[in-house]
C-alpha cells in the first residue's frame, strides 16, 4: 500500500492508470444502474474524466 501511495505522489504511470481505470469502471456501473437518477446523470462525466485522465497519465514516466 505504501508503494502505491508513493507512486501516486511521485506521479508514476502505474498507480495513476489504476485510479483512472477505477473511475472508468465506476462511471460504467453508474450508467447501467436504474436506482438513482443522479448517478445516471453524472455517469457520462465520470467516465469521460476517467478516460481523459487515462490518456494524460499514459504519458507519465514509469
């Protein structure tokens, strides 16, 4: 866990790609649920932020 946090603080590609992937997955789950309208409303924004974040962090050093 310490290595993961250290990688986040040092702007390394691996940990930030994991965070971006989790955001994308959360956005997709929000899109598929039918319980709360506000989750569905913000699902596209969360997925878009995760996708753009993944593109940006793919240029970080390993």
